[in-house]
């Protein structure tokens, strides 16, 4: 059995001959193959031409070095997408867009109540004023002759008797407070169960279809 | 297991997710258009009139018109003890005005804006005026300007003057409180004997000057 060390410790002619063989191998590997003149240019033109099936971009169209560490964000690359993946992405985008639109349509929370406010009116007319810090709206009706007064409107399904006014003074001041959501309402007072009377201090709404006058209340929504 | 065999369950799961995603909006839309009859209508109307009212409500819901004001209109007529046929006609008229209002104001209009616009149309205001006002006011809304417009016309201000006054104040910088104050001032002037049109024009000019939208009189 030969000594292992002799394999790594050549001497004399043996080493010189081996070095010469290695130099020939390296020289052979470094030598460029001979090609037809112009062949290299033809190959590169074909690679860069998309019409010829090329898919490599020239270096001068690559993202600028200024992109720096974020260059991967703008560097073009090929992505394989199946039809199912594409459909899923479209549906998810549509659902997200729909949710965004619904959210945009959401109404902000009400914070201010605006109601028609007018001077105290003569007998048989009404006024309404808003309590500024809440959605509660006070309705006022003045009539010394009335025995009972109730309020009807879009907020109580126009049911007479469900929202009675209470007599606040012996000389005929009637009041009631009603919590209301923001919106536009029409209403009227019903005197003694039969006579419909508008709130003369509030804006009026034309109503030739039903033949009776009524009033308008606007509870504002915060923006 | 080969990769091809492993992709089959994943494909089925993706397909199921797709179906769920597609079905969810349909189900949500179905909730927006309830088919059940309104119990308040059912309690106060019968026979042909009830059927016609329900048809008007369904049609409104399908056209993105708020149905609750139509229900209230019907209930108002019933409380006034009016003939059902007359009530149905009035509800149909309001539904048509709400459609016109929606067309004039656009999709973002609130229910209050639509109702005020429908009332303005009933008072004879042209849809073009509503469109101009909505464009100028933007997100500030048109409900209170239109309520004031209809009211001052009812109180005697000539319609063309009233329209010009409100349109001149349609800048979003003019707040709802300004329109309320304008109405009070005009009514006060009319009560004191001033001609309604003159009072409206003078008070509007004062408001424009206050907001820097017009130069003061020399």
C-alpha cells in the first residue's frame, strides 16, 4: 500500500510534467470557439425581438439604479396566473369596492338638531323649537279654547291620540317633546280630535292632494 | 401524492369561495327589497287599494326610492279619513316626484334632500333648478334651502324671485342656520308690511354681503 503522503508531495520531473498538463487544459478552456463573423449579432437581435419570441429586455430599459433597495418593486417579472385565480382576484376586488362604496354612503352620527323656531304665535297657532343639545324637539301650540291637542306626523304614523300635548299654562300653552332622528318630517296639530291645524311658525308644505295644510320640520344631520 | 392530485382540493375550495363571494351581495340585495307587505298598510287598507299601494312600494324600492315616506303619505290620508282611491293617487304622485328628485339630485342625495326636492317639484319648481342647487351645494345638502324656498313661495314671494334668491345663496359657505335666519327675516318684513319679493331680495343681498359673496351697496 503506498504512503498517502506521496500523492500530495510530488517532486522533480513528475511535478513539472503535471503542471504542464494543467496549463494545457486551462488554455484549452479559455480559448473561444471560432464562430462565423456576424453570428453573435444575429443571435442577440433574435433574443431581444419580442416578435421573434424574445423575452429579454435590453439593459437600458431596466429600472433605474435610483430605485435602490426598492428596485424589486418596479422590476418587471413574469407571473403565471390561472383563469380561476384571475376570477377570484376580480371577485375580491369587486367585493372590496362594494364595501368601500357602502361605507362611503354611511351617514355620520347626528349631533345637531335644527328645527323651525319662530316667535310666539297668536292663539290657534303653534311653534316648535329644538333642544340644541339633543334630538328631542319641543312642539308648542297655543289655544285657550282647545280641550285637547295632539300631534300627528311622519314620526308617529299619523295616529291621532298617540302623542298628546299637555297644557302647560292656564292661558292655553300646550307642549310636547318628541325624540326624533335626523330627517325631514311633516306634521300637524289635531285640536279636539277633529280639527287639523298647521304650525304657523314653521315652514309650510303644499298639499293640494289632501286639501289640508301641514308644516315641515327638518332635523339636521351632522356633516 | 403528485402535485396534480394535490391541486384538485385547492381548486374546489377556490371555486366554493368564489360562489360564496358572488352569492353574498345577492343575498344582501334581497334584504334591501323586502317582499313582505307592510303591516301598517295591511292594517288600514284592503282589497284593490292595498294591492295597488303595495305595488307602488315595491316599485319604489326597486328604483332606489325610499318607501317609508310613501307609507307615511298613505297613513296620513287614512288618518284624515280620505277615500282610499284618492290616497292611492296621492301616493303614486309622491312616488313619481321622488323619482324625478332622485334623477335631479343624483344618487348621493339623502332621504331628507329627496323629500324636500319632491315637495319643491309639487310647488312648481323646475327639476333644472334642483340640479343647479345640488351642483352648487355639493355635500352641504339641499334640504333646508328647498324647504325655505317652498315656504317663502307659499308666503307670497313670487316663484321666480324665490328661485333666484335661493340659487344666489347656494354657495356651500352659506349654512343651514343662514337659511333659517333668512326665512325669519323675510317673514318678519312681510309681517311688517313689506312686499314679499322685495323683502326676499333685500334680505338675500344682506346675506351675500355678510359672506363676502357680494359687494356692499355704495
